[in-house]
């Protein structure tokens, strides 16, 4: 049975998933989980491209989105090329602050 506080948090913050006290982008994490479920082996370049599209969907990249990508890189199995590509192509906070 979930507490009233837990239910309220789900209603108030459905965009975020809290892990160890930090906010993560729920949509990005759920996409990674779905891609992992469809994958026979490690996440590959196609999966990395789908994740980056989701990260960049709002234009500027937020700290929460960047933290979410790092979490996925740390907790999911990747091909070497996909890991390198996603790491290279995910904007950092300093890059996100620079207007195009």
C-alpha cells in the first residue's frame, strides 16, 4: 500500500523519477528501459539516436536530462560505439547555455 505522500508525489511530479534523492527525466528513463527490453544484446547506435532525440526534444538540454543520460550510460549495457556516440553528442550544461 502506497502512502498518501507517495501518491501525491506521483501526481505532482509525474515528469520526474526520483532515484537516491535526485530527479531524473522519467520519459528518458522509460525509453531506455523499453529499448533495453527490445534489444537482444547491448544498446546500440540506433538506440542511442532515439535517446538523444528524446533528450533534445525541448531544445535546450537541462541538468536533469543530462543526469538521466549519465544514469543510463552507467546502468545499461552499451556497444562501445553507441556509448561513445551518445557521450560525444549529448550537450553539456555549458554547451546548452550557449545560444546557437
